[in-house]
């Protein structure tokens, strides 16, 4: 569905993409992640032929130069990272225009999706919050049941309940046979939908990995509080566990980043009386800072960014 070969994109003297290679199979849900400024949105705009590559090739749905093939473009649903909506036009006006532009595709789904996401179709754009504008973006991307969905930070601005509703919608599309290409920095979001992810840093793909493996790398923030200071034997036992990274023990409290199974940690903790505990997934920004940030901020010409 997507084939990118040696994609380079320059903005004057600045190189945003450095020879990106990527393939996404038909029916796959694929994540595209990286820190801000890594080149995610530039790559997506090249995919959609909104930007022309400096060199290399981009093929989507077996086609190059999407601007010359509107029938192919109509088979794609796109949610941009930044939605530009203003003025007196209503969501209904905007979505109806897109529906007609696509030859009527989406007639049966526009109202149903708007209701599902609590979108008032008759309010003008100038009165919509960021979250409500994002709802419009979700509806326009999904309503014509496209073969390929390209989604750039799709849950930005949505409240937690609607984020979960979006993930349900994305899973439904995947199960119906659609291919999803999702740019996000929220690992739990990608875990719910995607199977593989590509990690981009400073315009280069540095890893293509299974989501489960990436989650294991990211780990969890673990905190345990005991009813009394830990014994020397307990401290030695915790300190010897390679799955605990950045271990800090302060009298009756323990904090660390847990990688892999918590089994040994919990068995050792059960030897004492635990009065409080918490464990939550780390976000991708932390993983990027530790494992995917370049050693310094110099670009390949030796200049500082």
C-alpha cells in the first residue's frame, strides 16, 4: 500500500528527510513515531503528494503523483496534524462539500459518525474548540470508508473518552480490511491498533519494530512503599535485578523503571508488607530521550541546531 524509497526532502539548505525507506503492507496498521521535528509530518505530506520530494520515490496504492490521479486520492482518508478551520462555514457544510467532491462517498456515515463523536454539525467553525475541530477531522477521514487511512496525531485535542472511541473506530477499520498509517507519540495509542512501528529521528528511520518489543523497551514507572525500612537483604535482592533500571531505595520506598516481567519484583516485595504501589507505562518521549536522541545537537555539516 505504501512504498517509500530513498526519500529526501530539502527546504533550502535544511535537509528534513535523509533517504527514508519504508513499506506498509495491505491491511496493516502501522505506527510512525518520533519526537517533534523528526520529519513525521514532512514524510506524510510527501506521501500525499502535498510536497514533492527532492529525490527518491513515493508510491501509494500502486500510484505515484497522486495529484494526477484524483480517483486514487479518493480512496485515501487523511487527518492532518493541524486542522485549519475558520469562518462561518459549519461542519455540515464542510463535510457535505467533501462528500460531493468524492462523488457522494460517505453519505451513509457522516451523520452516524458525528453522533458517535458528539459533534454538532451545525455550529460554525469559528465557534469550535480544538477538540471539536478534531472531531470534524476524524469524521471526514473515516466517513467514506477509505482503503488507506493516513492519520497524523489523530487523538490530539480529544478527551479521554473520545480517544478510546477513536481507537475503537480505528480497530473497526482495520478489521474491515483498511490499511492504517498512524503518526503518534503515544505508545498506548499505537499498542491498541498497530502491530509494527517505524521510529524516525532527525529525518532518518532508525528502527522498524514490533509494538510489543517497543513497549518492553519503554518499560513502566514502578513505585513501592513498605510499612518499614527495607532490610539489607531486601535491598541487595532488588539491586541485583536487571529488570529494575534507575533503582532508588529511600528507607521504606522504592522507585525504578521496570523492564519485562514484574514477577521477581513482586515475589521479593511480598516478603515485606507493601502499603502502597503504582505502575504506569512510560510515554514515548521518555524512550526517545534515552534511546533515540542524537548524542549532540549538531547536524551533519557540523552546525548546531
